[in-house]
């Protein structure tokens, strides 16, 4: 996936670049052809998003960083800064309870929270402000549970396994943007850290995603 996605980037850039030049220099003379051009550029944008998400999926194992002790509060604060525009557009509120320190790959933890919080904001109910709650619980046997809860559209739990598979979507592309890879990345990150991810939900009643991680079980710099 990494090699294929990487090699597809350059020809796709040419498609996008020549599409832009065609519109700038000949847009007025294309007439009805402008609609074909618009659709071509839209398809190229979707392919670009897909390639970037495939690269993110493959990099969970190909671009690993050493594990180190990190403060999840600081990680989530950085994610919320990155998602500031999405929070504004969804009239969203993200409530974060005190989160623990863990030994983990800092970049991947940021990616995990960005996907989960971003999804919670994106899959909101129409005309209802998004409310997202992020919290953590220490469980027995050295396990930490991280909860990301929302008040969004939810889903039927019979599709629980499907939502964590690559390219799988429960909603149409016209309803919600995305490529169907984000949750697969989250599962891969959790498993790389010796943990797992699951979810609880029902249609119309929001969703709760639960990530389990070992509680400081591994030493800094140790590989999983």
C-alpha cells in the first residue's frame, strides 16, 4: 500500500495541475465541457484524499517512532488546535477530562485522537451542535480505557466490525466526506500499542469509541 500510494502521487499531481490550467486558460470556451472538467477535478481530489489516507494507514507500521512517556492531555490539546475550524463549523464543544500519561508513539496517538474526535464532530445530527466528551479510566490489570463519546447520528452495532475495516462506510459519500480509512488506522494504532478499540452505539443516539492501552507496561524506547 505504501509503495503503490507513493507512486500514484506524481501522476495525480499532473492530472490536478493540468486540470487547473485548462480551467484557467480555456474555461470560458469549454461551454458545457466545464461540467466534465469539474467532475474530473472532483474525482482527482477524492483520489488524492484516498492516497493520503492509504499512506497514513501504511505508515502505522512503516514509519514507527520509539515509544516514550507522553502526556495525553497535551496530545489532545494539539489535536483540538488542529481541528479548530471543524469545531467552529459544527458549533462543536469538546469536553476533555484529565487524561493520563502513557508510554506510546506520540505521533500515532495524535493521529488516533484526530481521527476519533474529527469523526465525532463530522457525524453530527443535522442542525444539532456537536458535543464530544474525551475521558479515560484506569482498569484492572494495568489497562487504561480512553473514551470518546458524541451525540451524533450513531450506527447499528451489527456493523461494528465493518466500521474498522479499510474502505468501509456506513454513510453515503454525499452525506459525509471521507474515504473510510480513518477508523482502520485507529485500530491499527491501538493494536500496534498492544491494545484494541471497540465502540458502542445505536442509530440516532450518538457513539462511544473505547480504546484500551497497556498502562505504562512497556519501557521507553522499547518496540512492540
